[in-house]
């Protein structure tokens, strides 16, 4: 059976905000092309060799709607949803079998079912072979519900499915080593998508996976890894020790928040394990909520201290600062810039709070009649899609653009990204 995976296009930062093109070298931050995330290569790895897999990435190529594949599997997150639905409609008009999977179908399955022959809800590892069998037997169900697979038994993603693809200018080499998050951040979908229980990959399998990389440089995708939770701390400590013992020290990129573990010994273990940069998401975590509000100076100063401790341990910090939360007011924009200045942040981005489906903010804003529209292509954190509490929509958008322009005024963006180029 021939299986064609499809990754729809989506509206990126610069496609939403041409106003930022006046910034020198801004494309270095907001307009690069990279292979899709791990869903498609994971399903490719799970597919028996008797089937043939290939991929259309609409971000770099046109889709052939006359392709003679037996199954089209479309993986997408919320900003891609409208494009995914158009793709499915065209394929089904041509008599093709089309199935949906990914973050958006998981949280909006009934909506997706209007456009697809079948919808995979949740993690697909435990149901993928069943789906393939049902396609072959022409007995496809409308919904398939994935469980919580044991991550110690799943294969490494098949990244070779993206080889020979022209158009990619950055291979981030993403690795997922855990799933689940016990936090309940306002705009985060992780606990809904993968549950609140932490599940970890075996360190042995992680080492096998990175041994296949020509360049030992990769991004650990899991936001929960550096939390102070004992399970996460224990696992991360063992993982960093294993990395530190490799013949070639890797360059590791991670993500976190101001709630991350900043114990001196822990930070040293990160550095020794090859961590060179933390993508620091600000705005939705409990610490940020205290730091970026009125009368929050004590937490604001602590936040700067947290950043400096990480930097003093030899690790770069890339701030991603959230704007538009209900606890914030007009002072936020200068406050965010001042925080970056005092914390000596060289690389930053800014995002607008976006109530992704089924997140806490989504439910609250729906109840309060504050969601402006459901044009999913605009749910990319560069547009105001809800009614802010302490700003007008235009004030929030203007403040967002102001932060970008002020932060990068007179700054050579390419130089600020040197850490990502091994410099």
C-alpha cells in the first residue's frame, strides 16, 4: 500500500506581520523553513516495510492531488487547520482516502470529522497498524482513539523521509524524550494532548537515536524536562550524565520557563551534558504571572536573577515573551523590554496570547464571550484573536509590534543568533 503523508502550510510570523520586515535580518528569526515535527517521521517508522511511505510538505512544495496513493494522512496543528481541510476536500473529491491526525484533530475531532474519512484522536502509536489494516480491508472507522503508549518501546522517528527535499534551510533535529505535563498553563495544550502523567523514553534509546545524527546538535522538545518536579529532575540528571560521557560532546538546545530548576549543581549538569541554550517561555507560568504584573517587582528581580544564574553557568537564554494575559496592563511592553535589558538577553521573540482549542484560556474566553473569531490560520501567536481584558485589540497588537521593533532596534539579529550556529 502507498501512503502519502501531508504537512499543510501555515501562516508564519512574517506572513502575518509585514510591518516587521523593516528590521534588519528579521528573517533569521521568523522566516526559516524546517522539516515537520516528529509526528510524520514517527508514523513512518511504525509503518511495516511492505508499505511505501512518502511526504508532501506544502511549505516547500505543491501537493499533487492526482497522486495515486492508497492513503493520505494529514498531520496538522491549529494554524494549519483551514489549509488541511481544503486539502482533504480536494483529495476526497478525487476519490482519495484521507485521515487526519495531530494536535488540532485531537482537540477538535468532531470538526475535523466533517472533512476527513477518519480522525485519529491523541497519540497514534497504538492505533496506527489498526488504521492501516482497516484501510486495506476497506473497513475504516470514523474515529481512532490513541492511548498513552509506553515510550520505552517505540522506535526512533524515521527522519530519512525528509531526505532529498529541497527548500529546507534549517534542520533542527528535534528529539522527544518524554510526554505529559502536570502543569495547567493558560494557553498550553500539552496536558490535554498527552496527559498529566510524565512518561519518559529510555536513555539507551535516546543515545541510539542521536548516534544516527551526522552532527551532534539537537533540540530536546519537551518543555517539562527542566521543571523542579522530582521525576523530571531525576531523568534529566541521568540524561545529561549520559550525554557528558559521549565521545563527542553534543550541542543541546532545551526549552523551559522561570519555573525551571536553577540549583547550581543541576545547572552544571546541564552544561556538562552539552546544553548551550534555553528557549525561555515567559508569560503563562506561575512565576511570570507574579513577575509581570503590578507590584511584582520582587518576582521581577528574582526572574532576572534566574536568567543570570543560567547565563553564568555558560548557557545562553532565548526569551519568548507572552503579551496580552489578563494579569497584564499597558506597562507590560516597556516592562518586557526592561526585563530583557536587565537580564542581558541577546535573542528574543514576542508572542500574543492565543486561546488554542480546549486550553484553559479557550474555555474561559468562550464562557466570557471574548473569542473574536475561529479563523484558525490567524491562531499563530502573531494576531489578536480574543478580546483582551486591559487593552483594546489594536493596543495589544501595537504593543506587540513595539516590543519587536524596540528590542531589535540597532541590533544585528544575525549576530544574536550566533549561538545557534556554533559560534
